[in-house]
C-alpha cells in the first residue's frame, strides 16, 4: 500500500485523510460553504478539500486484519526502577514515568532482551532493557 493511499503521518504533503460524520452544511455570505463534521482529527478552520460518501459495502472491512501492524499487546510490564535512579527524577514526575514505562515504549517489532532502549521523558533520558515481562531501568540522565 502506498503512502498516498493511507493515513500515514509521513505523507509528503500536508493533506490528511479522515473518516468523519457530516452533521450539516451551511452557507453564509461572509464565509461561503461551511461543513459541520464530527470525529475529525483536525483543527478548527482546517480546509476540507474533498468529500466522499461513506459506503458501507465498500468502506467497511470487518474481516480485515492489521497485517504487519500487530494487535495491541495485553497487559503492562512490571517496572524495576532502582531507587537511586528514580530519585534523579522530580518527585512529581516519578509515578508518570513508571506508568509510561509499564506501557512498553519499545517499537512493537523489537523484542531483543539484550538491547538497551531509550525514552526521553520530562527532560530526562531513561535507558532500559526488557526481558520477559519486566522492564529494568539501567540509566537515567538529565538532558542538557
């Protein structure tokens, strides 16, 4: 599948694709045609260049699978964050850091237990390994 046929964030142009619900169409003298939509991943005032109807018999694919984009992993990781490393983070950020790490921030295709992974969080570089269901924090350094 090509990048132009997807909702990839890496599209080489600023045009996004969204499946939205049309709530209504208005016309004003000052602004022209105004579309009222719901469920869009865009900011107020973003122009809409093209509209296509939703056709359930061609747009819905309930039997489709994610292919290379695997299903969401179940559960969370156990996080082993040594106190001497955790204490380097501001106290108000510690619980959030542990919660983020428990979600397994590695790329989905990475499962190497010997690899040192990194995460930038709240101005800190946190380095960790993952083996089995446990994430072990190895280094924590303030980013300068």
